[in-house]
C-alpha cells in the first residue's frame, strides 16, 4: 500500500515495513504477529493498521520516519480483510472463522457485527417439538454448530470441536443440543452457552448420519454410515437396541409420537418401519431405483413422502406396499433435480424441497403442485425447513450460506422473499 511518499508492506515473516518511495529506503520494520501479515489499511492522522494470520490487529503511528505500535487486539482466526469508513473513525475486520467486527479507531474497541459458517452448511433444524419459531440450529463442515436467534439473526450459542471431523446433523431442546459427527460420535452441548456435556463414543462406524430424540426425551435413535439403526438410553448412554437390515448409509430416522415405532430411510432404496419395543421390522417399502436422501412424515403418521436419487417425490401409505403417487421433483419439463431435503409445514398443508440445482420450492401437499420457488444457492441446497409459525423457511447449502426466506401464502400461490 502506497500513501503519498511512503510505502507500507507486510511480509510472510510477520514484519510490518515502511519504505520511503523517493529514496527507496526502508525506514522501519516491526514484528506484528506469528503467521504473516494478510491485510493493511491506512487511517487518517498518519496511522496504519496491520492484520495478521494469527488474528492480531496492530495499530501503528508513523511520524517523521518513526514507526510506533500504539495498540493491539486479538481476534479468532486470520484477519483476511480490513475496510475503513470514509471518515476513518471506524473500520470493519473480517476473519477466516467467519466473523465480522466493527472497530473504533480512537480506542481500538471491537464489536461483533455478524458471523457465518465458512464451509458447507449441511443441516438446519428448529427445536424439538416444533413450537419455537425464534431459534434454529445449523451444522457445518467447518466443525461448528450455531444456534441462531430468528429475530435479529445473531448466533446466541456456538459449539465447535476442531479436531473431530464435523457435525452431519443436529437437534436441540431448551436444555441440550445433540449432534452426530463424522468421527462416529454423538456429542451433546448445553443450549445456553455451548459447553460440552457428554459423548457417546463409537456410536457408528463411519459417522452418525441420522438422529432423532424420543418425545419423552428418554432415548435417542441414530443411524450410521454402514446401515445400522441404534437406540440409546439418554440417562445411561447405553446401547439398548441394534437394528440391522439396511445395507447402506442411513439418511434419516423418525420416531413416532407414541415412542413405540420408528421409521428409517437409507441409500439402499429402503424405508423400514420398526417396532422398537419388540426390536423387529414391521413394514418395508422399496423405492424403484436410487438411494433415498430424505423423508417427511405427515401428522397422522400413516402417510409420508420420500425423495432421493430417483429424482422423484414418492407419496407412501404405511398400509400399502406401493406408492400412492409419484411426481417429478421439478415443474419444468426435462429438468431433473436430485432433492436432498423435503420438509412439511406444521399444519401439513405445504412442503418445501431443496436439491442439487440450489432451488427452494414450496408445494401444495394436497394438489402436489409447486406454488412458489426461488433460486437460493450457488451450490447444492442441503437442507430446507419450515419455521413452526410457517412464516419463514430456512435453507442451507454447500456454498456455505444459511438463507432465511419470508413466506407469504395466498390461496393458490406462495411468494418467497430472501431476507438474509
């Protein structure tokens, strides 16, 4: 960066350097951080800020060929960008961990302005019981879980394990966050502050790919990469039941409201209904071709939908062996969208889908027609979910975005507006 007669530079060896352009001479060099300098910005009053790869932000005063460090603060993650306001009173700092801070240049105080995941976001969910529209939880490949306030879209709780793979999915209550991880563990955290509570080690070889909590909150049903469906007691963390009929990765598990039966879907094209008390399968449905990515169960718990690699949406009745109807995943002729997520509204009148094309669609569950859609993500849409009050939809994607949509329903049409 060249300002008037001076040239400011940062090196990979962590030195902040000042050169006189006219004489082509180095007049100052100071060590700033431990992982190289990534960003530099000049401020009024002959001051310069330098941001380092270890999260250090240093403020220098440069007068009459004398360079003096006058302030320093620390951030989480490398400082990848600095942007001052036109008057130089404040500036923004962005870090590799997804945080954006506002800094007052007078006293070098900082305030968190916003944050986001830095890698693909795999899953979004509202609270167990589906009654709280003000909070939702996301899981990301960056190794973190974030609980968001839907009023101001700030993260109220953060959970991160940086040396254990990443969470594939999660769910939460008022007291506990439960999550399934690629290292095969089920991890729990406190909902209020994100502190770790307890783990179930070696829950599934190859990763925990599906998870649900019983309505009495006394046991968990989980699914794994190699096809096992397992039941765990919450109090003792002991394995109660191991159900093995799937031959491939479990994509979703659902516990019925009586806590006696459960539904599981897998990449082996099968959807199985289990009697958890007697530890046996009671029904089996098989999709015509391709693995199943997601299912959604209606409130009567007799009907449900499935979608997957077949690029169709199938409607099933547990009392029948074949689908009651099968529809295309896109209303556009010739367009195929492999859906990754399907989610019902609380009143079961609508459902929403998202898939490889990055499009979020809202469907009428009775007519099975699309009533609204919006291009959401630049990559695959990994998850879509209705808010309990049915006024918003949350979608996540491999592009690292968590998007919140306002939903305006009329008799025959849904309008989706992106708000953040």
